[in-house]
């Protein structure tokens, strides 16, 4: 996506900051001003402001804003506890819930003309995936110690030559499946919307795709969170 389309690029130009002509610039400053970085900061600022406005004064009788967050946070907490257990939920809820809310908002922001979804960049999705992948192995080793290797060798010793390569490949494939699934779906949504806006007009023609884009954005956030919970839960379990 060329930079003149993007809303933040206009602000960067007014501030005298570089605007990269593509996903990533050549200098460090251009990389920091790349669209996926600037729109990540915009999503972070949006979540901070919204949470401050809606949760600044917690009340016994919640208003609409507090009610919304209680439903969202309470629903995620219950779902995580059912799939990971209460102990794991208490420990990792802030991280997984933050990822889920950030991905959902980052996916949806690309539906606004002039804005870009940070998750339409492989840099963003791969960074999130690496954190999840490393964390689930940390959980495995901290829970089982060196015995965590049993998750990769199969139930019987004579199956090790067959099971070990399969398990290692499938585990490393999680890096690709999590990152590319999210990136591919959001990038496809933005590309399709861009084509429709140019060919069919900026009003009713892209509307069905935008409605579908809302669904895709929320589903992809749910899938990322669901797989994260599953990976964490599997690392905690004993090898079978």
C-alpha cells in the first residue's frame, strides 16, 4: 500500500518525519515510521484512551463502558480457565488477553479508509507468534524440567526416529501457521477492499466485503487466542 493513502503518513510529513515508500524504509528512523509501526502505536494509544475513559472510575453499579469490559474480560477469563486451568489463567491472562484485544482492534482499524491494519504486516504477526512460541516452551520446561523432551519422542523408544522429526517439524510449523494465517487473512482483506474502492467506488460496492471484513477480523483474533491457549495447555500437560 503506497504511503499517500495512509492517514498517519500525512501527519508524518507535516512533522517532517520520513515516510517510507513501502512496508519498511532504509534507515532506522524510516523503519520506526513504517506503517505497521505507526499504526501499532495508534492502536495502543486508542486502547489506552478508551480504557482510561471507560474504566477511569470503577463503580458498584457499572455504566455501559465498564459493563462492556466486564463482559469481555470475564468471558476471556472463564474461557482461559476452562482450557488452561485457574493457575495458568492467573499467570498468563494479562498477556493473552492483551494479544487478543490488540489483534482484534488492529484487524478492524484497517476497515477505516486511510488506515492500515498493523497485522497486515508479517513483521507484526511473526513478532506476536515468536512470543507465544517461546513462552509455551518456557512453560513446558518450567513445569516438567528436562523431562519436557518426552513431548517430542513418542510413547515408545523404538518410535523415536520416526516421532522426533515429525514432532520437531510440527512444533516449528506453529511459527508459520500462527503468523501467516493472521497476516494472510488480514492482508487479503485489505487488498480486496483497496481494489473494490478503486474499481467500484467508495460507497455501497465495498460494503458487503467490509461487513465480511469485520467477521474475519474478529474470527482471526479469536483463532490466534484459541491456539495460544491450546499451546500453553499442551505444554503444561504430561507427555502421553
